[in-house]
């Protein structure tokens, strides 16, 4: 019997510190908590997602994890192998220097059902993620920004949203800068798994948006 390929969510951006790994792990947990069969793929040589995964408690919802690199042939082989395992969702975390592997990224983008580009509202981030979004869209791939570590009361936040929507879709749910978000890394858990975790409702909201976007791509 033919196996349906999983929905493929790729989290990518040309800069470190914009929240790729944080978003990847939290969305994977949120999806698994809903009963989806989830796999994660860590393509970052720093292996932050892998390190977090190695700390996951047995009592938490479980999913499978894979490692690789941005080599084009490696990506194609990994995608083919993972597709045969019957997963519902594959979440791919990429390195901060993803633009240094253009052929590998193009191979990854070609099979992505959705690319997420995380960013804060600082000029530092905006100067690099906006051209990146334009590049991704030039490839004809579905993509959306997700704002994180935001201060919704700051004028810079409103200004940043106005700039981002000029380039592409923007997730309507932003993730505020809460201490519980980085705290969960050392525990190997997602924010939605932390009892009374501050900000878990925002993670759930981003996942609801992503889920709808992914399913719409396969409808």
C-alpha cells in the first residue's frame, strides 16, 4: 500500500537568534499533543534541536527525531526515507547560514508544504528576513512570517508588522518575550507541556494557524 508523504514544515531564515529552533520544537510538541504522528529533522550543525530532544522526559508526548545536513543529496535521501515511515507531519529546523547552501535549500524548499520565517521586531532581524522572504517567494514556495520575542506595546512592533506584510503573509498570532520560552529548552519540553506555562496560548495559536495552512496546501 502506498504511503502518503507527511506534511512538511520547514523553519528557515538567514540569521541566528531569530527563533528557528524554539519555533520548531514548540510546534512539533503542539502537533504531537493533538495526536499527530510527528518527526523532526535537525539540519543545523549546532544540533540545538537534537540536544533539546535528548532531554525529553519519558512522560511527555513522544515523536521521532532525525539529523542531517544541508547537502542536497542528503536532504533528498532523508526526505525519501522519512516519507516511507507514515508520519503525519515533519518539522525541519535549518542552520542560521542556510543561504550558504543554496542547492540544499532549494531541494528542501521544493518539497516544503510551508516555510516559516521567524523574526522579532528589531531592525537587526528585519534587515535580513525581509530579503529572505522575497527570495523564498521568488522560488514560488508558500511561506509566512512568525513574529516572536515581541513587545506588543512597543512602537517598533507595529512598525515591523507594517513592513513585513509588504513582503508576504504574516501569522496573526505573535509570541511574546516570556522567560518560560527559553526555560523549557533545558527541560526538553515544549511550552504547552509546562504547567501554567506563560505564553503557551500563543504557541497553540501559532500551531492552529500553521495547521490550517498546511492542510490547505493538501486540500
